């Protein structure tokens, strides 16, 4: 009998929302031993993880809201599917690392945290090293926006410019993400926030910085901006359970541009919005150089591939040197057969 790839691996599922539920199913398929589950929703705490993840089976693992208690029982790795910024995720990571568990997370800033959250990154790096464990992020950006691009660049003699654009469905990730992007709000409210508070740099910047670092290039300047996306007709948002009126916010486009000291210029635009019927997740990159090349994927299914990329990364992260491991420090991802 052939062992599954994650046989004997003790895993805690930290966060049991949409993404944590998908990750749970993939972990079960690959033979991981799930030893704990952490959630905060009163509607989920106390229920069996298999029930929460809608697997149709009982896993014998109740969802608990005391992360320290769960992790103190011991785990090889925590699969963390909670938030998007290191400032809010640091306490969660500290509990995992402090209890000697490696961490793989969909939290996007850890893709390359050294410039946007340096203090948090340095503190977590020291904690991870002191406990002999690793913290790293993965997801669709790992495969689609860094590794596919670096592989394609391996066929280029000289690069002048690299330009990327992706589109993802806000409704795939629940009301918290939609609320963060001010879906359903009037455009004037968004512009007021931009003027008064600014807009946190999201995944586009961390992705480009990891890509540039992977290529051995150095940054001379970075600029980022964000714009609202609206429609002239009403559209329904499933995550917000409402119809968005004409002119209301359906999402945003986050853009980052990096010029390098060596010459090549990189730009990336992330368009996250509510979809019309029939639209799909896209990934498109264009390389201007010798030769000019293009890469296109018109059905990237980011919600699922974020989770499948995350789970496939687990052996790499357990084997990595202790500390915070930004995406440029990991080798190419690979498939794990089961």
C-alpha cells in the first residue's frame, strides 16, 4: 500500500472559513493527521471540523477558540487561513511559532514582508529561529504571479519590461474581503478614505518585490496606487447578499510599479471585483525584451488554487531553514500526488 504524501504529518487548521474548509479537504485527501482546528465564530466552535468543512464525514476534531491550548498539544505545522496583513496576523503567528509549529499561511504580506512590515517580520523571524521553525506564505501568487513568470523569464535573453494583470472574484472570499474593498459603497466614500487615510498596499507590491528579489535584481523605486471599479448597471453580490446599485463600488484595482537599478521595469495590476455571470479569474503577463513573450491563463480559479498551492507547499516549509521565509527564498512549487 502506497503511503499518501502527508502521512504522519500532524497539522492544525487555524481558521475554518471558506479557505480553511477547502484546505481541510485537501489535507484529508493527502493523508495528513489533523490534530486540531481553531475558529472564532460561535456558529462553528464546538462542531466537528468535518461538519464545518462540509466533508460529509466526522474527523473527530472539534473546532476550538483557544489557539494556545490547541497548539500546545503539538503539531508539525499550522495551516493559517485568517487575515491579509502582518500587523493583524502577528499575534496568531506568535502563538504558532511559540508552540514550536511551522506555519504556512494565505496571509499575503508575508509573501515579502521586509519593506512593508519590517518590524513585525524581524520579530517573527527571531521567534521562529529561536524555536527552530519556519513561517512562510503561499497561494495562487506563488504559482501564477511569481514562479510561472520567473520560469518564462528563463527563456528571455534580455528583459526591458514585465507587465502583469490579474482579475479575481471578490465574492469568492466572503463579506470580510468585500467589505475591505468597500463593495456596495459609493465611489465618493472610497475617494474620501483615500484622501484622508490612504490605502494599504496589498498583494501587488509584495508579489513584485518577491519576483524582483527572486531574479537577483534590486529596487530603485516603487510606486503604488488604487482606483475604484464601478458599473453603470446594477449587479448582485453574493458575498454581501445584496444588489449593488449603478455607480456603487464593485471592487478595486491595485497597481504597483517597480524600477530596478539594473534597468528592467516591473508593473502589476490586481483587479478584485464582483463578477458578471460567465466571468472567470485571469492571469496575464507580457515580457518586453528579446524575445517578447506572453503568458495567459483564463480560468485560474484562484480560490481553489490558493488552497492547493498552500497545501502543496507544506513539505517545502517544514524542510526550510528556520525563520521567516519570504517567497523569493523558496524554490519552485511542485505537485504532491495522492
